[in-house]
């Protein structure tokens, strides 16, 4: 399935049905009173975070979505039927913006989270509501409230426990394939991964998700290598894994400095996120791997692990370290938009 993380749609709630202007028509009742029923309420536009949805592909082509209008009232005090709500399923982690003003309207984080983003119009009152002692035959009724139309921009930011961050072709896709059932594409050239990949890892009775973020390069925060499209998917991750390569022209320490700088340029709080440093492609170092890891740890002043998805060297220890970081704590849903407050 093609991964799409942004889309703009036009959504419309249902209009309320008109109230009825009706009078009793019965034999031997020449002056029947008003009996017009109320119009039905228009349908709402409802967003729901559906875990079965993984992409915004369905909304990518700028479609228009409309809830059903309420039906008009009729005689004999019969109210019109309410319009059906329109339910739009989006992946968990989707933010909803007003496409014109840029205002954030909703942030659908929790699975199953439902939000009414557009309220349907109320139905109009029938003429039975307007009869008084001095106006016994009201010859009018209320129209239903109009539909609400709004352009909405959806932006998906992946919800994952771990983000694998590193240069292109550093081995992130190979690692996520080795530790999960992800079928991330692997090839021996830069920018093999052009969209984020998610993998679910089960280890030591823990279950957590890992995101393979497409490779970052210097200047990513300013858009180099589509960096601004990729960096947003790091924002919600609870732990960052800096995956460094021993075979790049830049040293592993220089790679880490560039990655941290790009993260800080995108969001100054990201470098403060809990993180690990992992030296990838350990199989290429042969018997010198322990010495290289020790020297890098001394240079950085922090622990360093070495892994090889090909030989599985270091992978169990890597998973042990990740599993120890995650208790099964539910994410808290942020405050959401209330259309009735407008």
C-alpha cells in the first residue's frame, strides 16, 4: 500500500430539514389547527482513529465528503428523519488542521478516539410551535440550519515507541526487518527507504513499535533530502536510536553530531529525548568490533552498542535494552476540538 502522510479534503455536515407548515385536514373540522412537524437534524462529520488505517491514501485526491441532510417535517406532527452521520477513518496519530487558517483542530492519538469535527444543522420547527392564543393559525415554519462546509488538512505523524535515525544506507531497514515482521525494502544504495516503515517487536513479554525513518542528511531540517517530510515522524517517538555506520566518510561521532543538530533544528526538544547509540554493520569490523565500540563510547562519553542484522551479532542485547525501557503505558489523548465552541 502506498504511504501517504498528508491530504486535504472538503467536508460538509448535513443541513437540517425544514419544519412543516401544515394544518389539520379532517372531515367536519373546517378550521383545523397547525400540525406541522419539525425537520430532522443534519448528520455530523465524525473522525475516528482506526488502527486498521495506516495511510491517508484514501484522502489524497482532494475528495469532497458530505453527511446526509435531515429530512423535512410533515403534517400530523411528524418529524423528519435525522441525517446519517459521515464517519471518516484516519490512522492514529493524525492531526487535523483548518486548511485555510492553519489552526490545529484535533490530534487523534488514541486508537478508537472519535471526534465530531462538524456538527449537522438543527432541523427547523414546524408551525405547531408558533400557535398562541392570539395567533391560532400560524402560516409559517422555520427552515433547517444550513450545512457547515470546511476544508480540512490531515497530517499523519507516526506513533511509535522507537525511531531509528541515521544516514541513508546505514542499515535501518535491515535492522527493522531483523527484529520485526516488517518487509522494509533493503538495497545497497542511498535513499532506498523513501517512506517510514513500522515494525511491531515482541521481546521479553514486552510489545513495542519501531519506526524506520528514511535517511537524514545534513540540512534535513531545511528540506535537504526531503528531511522536513521525514523529521515530523520522529516527534512522537518515545526513544531515539541513533544508528551510526563505521564505513561512512564521516566518523560515527561526526554522524551523531549532524543527526542531533538536524533534530534540534526541527524541534529543539528532540535531542533531550531518551536515546541510544548503536554502531551498525558490526560484521564489517571483524575482530576489531569491541575495540571500535570501546573507543567510540569513550569519545562520546556514553554507552554504545554494536549490531549486525546479517549475523545477528548484538541484536539480542539491543532488544534487551529496548524492552527494559518500555512498560505498557497508554498514550494520553490530547485536548480536542469542540465545534460547538465556535
